[in-house]
C-alpha cells in the first residue's frame, strides 16, 4: 500500500472506533473497491470493520456485491485472507450461509495464519456456533483457545466481550458482571463503540436473568438514546429485544419534580432532595430537567454567564457533573442517569413534573 492508502485507512479506523460510521464509509469503500482486481492482505485486516459499517448503514446491495466478489476470489485462490472475509460476509446473511461460514472457518483454523487473523477466525467460528446452536460450551472452548499475548488492543476488547458473554450464558452472572465492569472501564461509546454496546447488551442480559429490572431499564434508556442518534441497526435490534422482555414486569418508581410556592423537591422511591437552586449542582440538575441534553457551552453559560473556554473548562464541568451524580446516588438513582455525549452530557430517565397547588 502507498502512504496515502495507509493514512486513509488509519483515519477510517479512527472514525469507525469513534462511531462516525458515515465518515468512515467512503474511506473504507475507496480501499475495498480495489478488492475485485487487486486483493491485498490488508483487506482482511480491515474487512471486519468495513462490513460492520455496511451493515449498520443498511447498505445491503453493497454487502451482496462484496459477498459475490469474495465467492469468486475464494474459488480461484482459496487463500486464508479471502476465506476469512467470505466467512464474515456470510454472517450477515441467512442460516444456510452461516453454516457455510462455519465450514470455511473450520478449514481456516487448521492453516498457519497470522496471530491476529487466527483470533478473528476463531471469533467468527464462535459466532456460527452461537447462532446455529446457542452452544456456550463450544463457544467457551473456542474463545479460550485464543492466545491473547501480543493481540492488538482492538481484538483484546472483542475477546473480552466474548468471555463475558460465555460467563453469562453459563449462568455465572456475578463473574460476568465483574468482567464487564473491567471492560466498560476502558471502552466507551466514543471509543470502540462495538465493544462498548456489545458489553452493554450482555450486561442487560445479566440484569434480566437476575431480575434487576430497574438497572435494566436504565441501561435500555441509555442505549436507546444512542441508537436514536446513530445508525446502529444491530444494537437497536438487540436492545429492542431486551426491552420487550421486561414488558409486564414491575415498573420503576417515577422520578418526580414537585414545584410548590416555597421550593422544588426531587423525589424517587420515597427519598427526596429539596432544591433551592443555589448550589451549582442544583442549577445543573434543573438545566438537565429542562432540556435533557446540555452542551458544554450551555453548562458554562448557565453556571458562569460566560463563553465556554474549551479544554480549560472541561475539568470544571466534570467536577460539577461528578457532584451532581453524588447527590443523585443519595436519591437511589444510577450513575448512568447522566451520560457523556461528544459535545456535552445527556439526562436519560423520564421525569414527571408535578405542580403543587397553593393551599
């Protein structure tokens, strides 16, 4: 590859990890347009990300095109790199093609291949077993056979997602939750979104099995807020499934903001916090309850009546958000009541506003 291609692919990967899929797409597409006439090793390196972009953006025709191209190339060359890409393309199709992907991956793991590529092939094979038979025992055996030493950080995160899923499916819920906690401390929606949201979905499954519906409702609200703003077909489908499972379960207590002539009171599950509007965290809370989304520029304007000074103000904003979260925890609300956005913060749960009539 020439320097321009390397630069574009590095940029595409950065955009992909940051959940900027529409911007990553044309950079990936330019490189993969060469696949039919000049397949390269690097196509296999980036294919997992590219196919995820195509699928999430709903570009089904292009998926079919690359699948047909790879079928012809694999028939002519039978290389490991082409076989891996073909198998991955089948994972977005129907059950028959998933079975074909399984046969391809089973052949490929017997061949001497690059360390990272072998890990990706094994995760592809585990996906086939999970889809076709929901066999967590086989999936565990396959994932545990991946040698993690010297794996790229990107792949280590995906292996970690798989290990958490296998623990959950084996009924080891506490172990799965602890594993997910470690993973979620190093990934976010703005960095390696695929690992982050996959971990969230698995954690939702843990909460469902434990009957922790309050936690699950918070998680569903958080993920749905991101899905409403981003093209996340896979995650949307999975979070909708989780939401469907808790229909008819005991509903969460309402968060209420009671307005009276004397003061405002925020209440939840029998606990209350009086709001006098004097402390910065109280002002910030009222801003969230009014607008739900608070850009950093608006937070500074609301608290200090001046313009946002970019990074120099970020620590100040973080301190106020942290103070607000501490007070919300006293009320029994989750830390995820407020989540970080690219340009600020978002309030997730619904609030009922109650006007108390004068006596």
